[in-house]
C-alpha cells in the first residue's frame, strides 16, 4: 500500500473512531446524570448504582484519553506530520501505524521512552495529562 493511500485510510478510520468515542463518552456522561434521578430508596440498588457510576467514570475517562490521542493524530494528519517520529524525525513504518494509528514515535524511540519512564526520569508523561 502506498503511504499516501494509507494516510487517507488512516484519516478516515481515525475520524470514525473519534465519532464513535464522542458518542460513547457522551452517552456515558448522560447515563451518569440520569442515574442520579433513579431509584434511590433501595439500598442494594443504590450500591449497584454507585459501582456502575464508578465504572462509567473511569470508562469515560479512558474514552476521553483515547479521544485526545485521536484528535492529536488527526491534527498531525492535517499538518502533514502524521507518521513521522516525534523523537528522531524518521518515518514510522506503515505496519506500526496500522497496529497503532495514534503512534507518535517509531518502535525504537518508543522503547527508549518507555525505558526512561520506567527508570523514573523527570520528564514523565506530563503532556499526556495536560490535554
Ligand atoms: Zn524515532
């Protein structure tokens, strides 16, 4: 597959995934809101409701995180920097992008980054949570 062809497909896939996540994260939040007006009188139900809300919270959080990754990948596609390693500036192989469409680094740099992170370097994943 040619790179340009792949980039077009990647953009389409990322957009689909983004829309799907937006719907899911959105419905997760409205479930949470409507859950408040539910049957509060039953204690067993209320406990189950609490667990469900906790689950929905972390689920929505995960979704939001992935959504941010996808938005940033789409931005790189627009800017023409998608598929280029943020660290060494080399092209990320298509096979890797197919497996991880939001990959920002080539395998080598990713491994080095993870090693740095595991050894407790001071430049941890700050930008990951700033979004
Ligand atoms: Zn690299």
